[in-house]
């Protein structure tokens, strides 16, 4: 039995694994010898991601399943996802990683509307991930649920009040679920700015994004904005450390120091 490569032979489900940080967690889990199920928002996105990952990892034990988290049937849809993942892999799920979320929207207090709040918070606040995970994960510190929050939960910035509210809520949810789901472990990763497609989804052009990253690179203590392959390591760590629960692991390029 592997003493330190604790993901070898485990079944990891990454919800939001078709791109961004979730894709990094998929690849890192595969490199650690895990059996991986990735979930995308549509059959097309899941199939495309599986094809791309398998091109890089031809022997990967990887399957893709679609799950649209934006519907009012989200609890039923999540339950179906976890049931299908277990059936397709022929094994129980050991670890669930949630990186899926709604697009981010900057807005001043006077621009806040109920519609915009729902657009930012729908998936993160309406998805009963703890409830569904509790049905499917065996009760053991060897199983885990890892969710995603954001550095805005701790360090405010103009125009990010609604997103900060959501991120801080995810932090509180993590800690409380660690009690409610024990001995299953529940943790969160708090990334800072990470170079992913999330920023284009906010409406930034490639040139605007590059300019923002250049500004960050010039002032961050690490000298560069976060990269997916580095931030994904935080999720891998939390899956492996059976002593960690209710923890928020921060990977922010030192942005909290400036």
C-alpha cells in the first residue's frame, strides 16, 4: 500500500473538471494514480475535456459525465451524477472536489440587483453539495469533500461586495459541514487571482486580461499570478491529509501581503 501517494487507486470526482482549476485537479489526480470522473455542464464540454486529457494521458482511468447545476432540480441532478459516477467506475467515490461556480460580476453597490445576486450566487448557494455528498461518501476520514472559495472573502476590493459575500459564505459552509459530515472530511481552497478562462467569462478581452496579469506580476511577492498546475496542488493535499478537516487552504501568490 502506498504510504504517501494516497490517491493511488482512489476514485476522485471533480465537479467542474472540464476546465480551469478543476481541469488541473483532474490532471493532478491522474498523475497520482487515481481513477477520475470529471463533470462538465453539458455532454459536449465533458466529452471535449475527456478527449483533451486523454490525449495527454493516454492510459488515464478517466470518464466524463454531464451535470447542469443551474436548474431547480439540482439536488436530483447531483444525486444522479454521483450514482452514475460510481456505476461507471465500478467503485465508490473516495473524494469529491467542487470547483464549478457561477460567473463573477463586478458591480458597485448601486448596481446590485436581485437578478445579479442570483447570477453570482445561484450554484454556490443553491447546490446542496453537503447533503448529497453525505449520501454517497462512506463515513471515514479517508473520504473527503473539498470546495472552493476565494481570496475576496478576506481581502476586500471595490466592486466585489456580492462575490465577497458568497466567498465568505462558502468558508462558513466548509467549517460547519466538517462538523455535520464527520468523520468525512470537509475543506476548502481559497485561491487568489489564477490565470483561467473565468476572467474572459467576466467580459475581459484577451488583451485586457493580459494587461491585468502583467500588473499583478509586477506587484505580487511571487512575481506572477497563480497558475492552475500550482493551485491544483492545494486540492490534492486536502484529499490526501486525513488529519485536515474544516480547513481553508490559501494559495494567493502572496496577495494578502500587499
